[in-house]
């Protein structure tokens, strides 16, 4: 039985805000991803491996959550460090532990 590939998300709701998710060519940005907390968009490099896109999206979502939570008052270095450390490991847990994922999301 083949699994159906899920389309990449085009938006994500964080608190009361909807962030547009844009997938852009490597030439448009230096980092793998970025978030604009004023204009409410997240950019992800389109031509990096899919797993990197997923981890990067989670990383940028964490930045957006931080901004919504504290109104953008957090220290930029501390926020980046937290997002960097958390995104890859959180992705790993959700991707590789079906029982935890199923229990968390009741599916």
C-alpha cells in the first residue's frame, strides 16, 4: 500500500495570526529560512532536501511563536539558540516516534 505524499503547507496559524509560507529559490536568501514577524510570512529555501525544509519550517515556526508569545522582546541571540537546538530534535521525536505522535495528536 503506497502512502500519499502530503503537499507542503502554504500557511500556518500561530496564535491569532496566519503566516504565509513561501518556498523560494536559493538565490533569494542566504539562510535556509527566515520569518517576517510584521508582514507575517515565512520563507523556506525551495531547493534544499525536503527533510531540511521540514526542520527549517519548524525552526521558523518556533521564531514566530516566540514573537507572538513575547511581542518580539526576547534577546535575538537567545531566541536563535533556542530555535536551533529545539527544531531538529523536536522534528526527530515527531518523525521517529509514532506512538508519541499518535498520542499527542490523537490520530
